[in-house]
C-alpha cells in the first residue's frame, strides 16, 4: 500500500523526460558515469600508493636490519 508501484515510476520517468529532454538526460548520465570512473581510478591509485609505501617501508626495515646485523661483525673484527 505505501510502496511505489511500477506505474507510478513510469509516470515519474515520463515527466522527467518531458521536462529535461533526452539529450540533457543522456549528457547527465555520461557526466555521472565519468565521475564514477574518475572516483574508481582515484581509489585504485590510493590503494597502489599505499601498497608502494608499505613495500618501501618493508625494504627499509630489511635494509636497516641487515645493517644492524653487519655492525657487530665489524666490531668483532676490530677487536680481534
């Protein structure tokens, strides 16, 4: 009873088409699609940047760990 039926939706769609015209609605749909595509690209770019930063942080941690491991060896050589 309280829902919108298919006939009411069709009447609303007809009124919208009459008010705005098909060209304007088509361009509006294209603009909306472009905006969604741009948003998806921006989100995937953010994910790529985050993955790259994580990878760089891991390699930096490994490099510092290797440097720490090498330092005691050089001290042992100096003492000997």
